[in-house]
């Protein structure tokens, strides 16, 4: 989220993408071309991230920057690019990024730094991000947590309402998620350790993708990693299982920028206005417009910033 990121890409695609990013990497705004210069907004490969990146792009363009959106499959790809200045700005999730950087610095078994306290979580995130040349901008009230869903039929058959129920059921579970779920604390390792869920395999169909949800609907997989702002669960006959032991931390949306290439006060001011306006309900609505109504992320973003008065018409 989370943000989490979400779909694996072929190695050749990654190499090509990395080469393309390297060509524009590490330059200041002035070096990137006249005026206020160009900002590359990074996006992960899932709906919410794509829409948020498009919204960031429009708000920053309104502030006078040339902008473009660059989609990378997951955090494992876009976070290093952000450090290098190959991308300049990314919409992020406080707890998920904090734990990602914590594991990157201290190993996968590091003591958690994120919690349900957003203030303490952001402080921990800032301490991890700053040495990497990243600047964390203020968090807003909009949140999105990782979540797990099963089919309504599977839930009824096994009397499931919580993830604890699933662990107790002793059902063998194939999990539809992104490849990174294999090692992320909130995902496969956490489900096994915290809930005792017997995960026999990981189906790398991405986080909350139609393909992942369809696999659970059809019974090929039994569990899917999605998010609490997923607007299409009903369409697939799926239901969320309650995270009753609080494996997931609340993930407030916040911008993270490369301090050198995008640390300007004007950028922070523009994004702060957006962050203050964005709500969790907005995220659900934005996701629904793309995933259920089949509108393009760019069009949904444009309508949103205009409706909120975030750009000049």
C-alpha cells in the first residue's frame, strides 16, 4: 500500500524502464529544463496509486511545473528510483513505507517502527527517510490499509468473519497477491505467524487486481490481498476478513519527495493543500470510478482536482 505494491513485471521490462529513468536521473529542477523545471511523479502499479499520481501531477502542474507520471510496478522498484532522483515525487503510505525502509536498513526481522499512532509513525519514517535523501511531507486524514478477502461462499462454508477464524479453520490457503508478499511482514509471514494461516502457495497476480479477485471468486485461490478502499469486492462476490489482531497499521497517505530535486517550498505548499483535502471516502470513490466505472485515472484525477478547487480552471 498500501500500498503495497503490487504487480510483478518481467525482468526485461524492468531493465528497459531503469535505463529510461537513468537518462533523466538526479538532475535539479533547473537542469531539467527552463522555468520551474520538470517533476516526475512516481506511481505503483495499482489503481489508487495511479490516480493519486495523476492528481499530484495536476496540482503541481497548476503550481507551474512541467509534470509527467512514471509507473513502476512496486515499491521495490520506485523507492530506489526516488532516492536517485530518477523520479521526484511519490504518493505514499506512512506505515508501509516506514516498515519498508526499516527492513531495508535493519533487516527483515527488525523491530517494527510503525504503529496506529500516526505522529510517532511519521517521526520514525522521517528518521529512516532523511539519510536516504528523501523528504517526508505532512500526512493527511485519508488512510488505506492492506486487507484480505475471501469469497462469500467460502466465508459461509467455514464460518469466517476474521483472519483468526481463517487460521482456526485449518484450511489450506492459496493467496493471490504481489510477489513481494512472500517477504513482507504484513503479508504472508504475518498471516502465518500472527494468525496461524496455512498458506500453501502464492499466486503472483498483484494486489487487488481483477485477475486476483477473479481467481478467488472461481476458487482457484482462497484469499486475496487487497485494500480497505477496494470498491469492487461486491462485484466479485468477495468479503473482507477482519484484521482482529491488528497485523496492519493505519496507513495515512502522504507525499514523499527527493529532497534535492523536489524539496522546494512551493512543491510542499501545493501538495499540502491536496493532502488536507483528501479523505478516505475520496479514495474509495476514486477507486470505484476507475475499477467499476472503467474511467481513466487521468480523467478521474482531473475531475477530482477541479471539484475540490485544487487547480485553476
